[in-house]
């Protein structure tokens, strides 16, 4: 029962240890997410939830897993959350000193102050919402949203404290698996696709190439069944519509075939209806290079060595370029191999297909 006393110190300790073991396991990202949720449900108590991954640069939510019943309203929920008019927005939580918050806490107990709760969560019987940014020292890699029914008590401070304690470990677990998701990244080249949205972020038209990119994104069939575009489109478009966050109106998403997809949006000039153009295209190698270096926790020097290697420099050229010895180059590469999980330069180059100007 959710109204019971907060989990004991022993229960919290066991929960932290189980989640640590999950993070260190060889399970894939989704398996870890589902196992971790089951553990948190046992200790904290909640029925509905979602856990989405994050673009750590722009703090845009990507694909994920969920068990809730407002699927068709996901588009509206994300639109409200990234329009700067709601509470416990994911990007806001990710930037806070404490990586956790709740609707009841941020609204002072008046959930109706949240347009997202009033329009999306309340109609399906959801009461309080707790949001955790899965954030480690290298960035935010996802968010957990836990929901309690309207008849249940809100999340207590002890519940939020436990989430905050396990957040960094869960963030690191997601980060370490970011480059292993999807397929092998080999697919026929596809031209960019463009979707035009109206002021309410409803699709007006699209180019033929847009459909191919939409179908390549995670959970495409589910979103289509709900009658909406892939979820990542809505926060990107909402930011573009605000006209004050254009630098963050983009995200990198991993397609189901392993390719990296760049989703970016901008308002169309000269349109009285304030339409938004959303472009989906293959991410350039230099756009993914920085993300992969960050995900694998490469040091600045390791970053430089890998950038030189993928730019075509051999060991001798790297030593001259970085003014370090051959032995030091080999030491850095050995460390990189261990972090990335490869055994040769060829495997490393296959993982980091960066351009020569990635430095």
C-alpha cells in the first residue's frame, strides 16, 4: 500500500545494490529498464510508468519503454512539457541540482496548476507523478516517470530521495549501452524527409522520404496505431515553435536498423499560420562522434587520439600531431579499446565513423 511508511534503510540499501548489479550486468538497455522498474515498484509503489532515453546535448526525450494508458495523448503531453508552461518538465529536472521532482511537490499540492496533468493525466485517473533524471557525471541519459492513481497518496520525500540515490547508477548503465543499441548501422542511403506541422503541431504535409525515416524510428508502428508521429518530433517542434530555443530544437535518435537519425525543426518564414518544418536525415559522422566519445567516457586526450585515428593518421602522425610518444599513443588506444569494447583499430573505426575535422 502506497500510504505505508517510507522504505526502511535496509530496503533502500537492497534496492540500491540490486540496481547496481543490474547496471553491471550484460543485459541490454530495455531489459535493465524493465528489471529496474520492477524493483522500484516493489520498494516505492506505483503502477504506471514510462522510461525514455535522452539526447544528452539537447535534453530531448527519445524512444523508451512504458506501461501507461494515455498513449494517443503522448504528443500533447510532450508539447505541453516542452512549451515552458508546465511543471516537472524533463529538461528542467535534468538541469536541477537534485535530479528528481514530483507534480505534487512542484505545484504545492494543486495538481490542476499543471496543464499536462489536467489535459492528459487526470482523464486516465493518474494522480501524482514523480520524475527522475537518470544523470551521471557525463550527462543525462534518460528519465523515469512514475505515476500513482488519483486515489493514492502522492510521492513522499523519502520516495524521491531513493530515486535520487539510484539515478546516477541508472544513468551510467544507459550511457554505457548507447552505442550498442539497434542494428549494425548498415542500410541503404535515404534522402532527407520533411514534415510540415501547423501551430498545434498537427501534420499538414510531408515529403515522400519522410515516411521511410518515420518507419525507421523506434516504436513507429505503435505511434502510427495511436495516430501520431514518433514522440521525438513533438518536443523538438515545440522548442522550434517557441523561437527562443532554436539551438536546442534537434535531437539524435538511433533507428531500429542502427543508423543515427538527426531530427531538427525550425519555423517557416513568411507563413501566417506559423508552420514548423521538421527534417529527418542521416546524422553526419561528426555529429555522432562527440556523442560516442561522451557515452564511452573518453578523456580529452583519448578523444584527440581517436579523432586523429579516424581522420586517417597512423601512429607516427598521431605522435607528431599530439606531441606524445608512440608508447603513450598505444596506452591511450588500449584504454579506449577497453572502454568501447573493441579489440582492434579496425573495430574502433567501425564504431567511430567520424570525419577528419572531428577535433
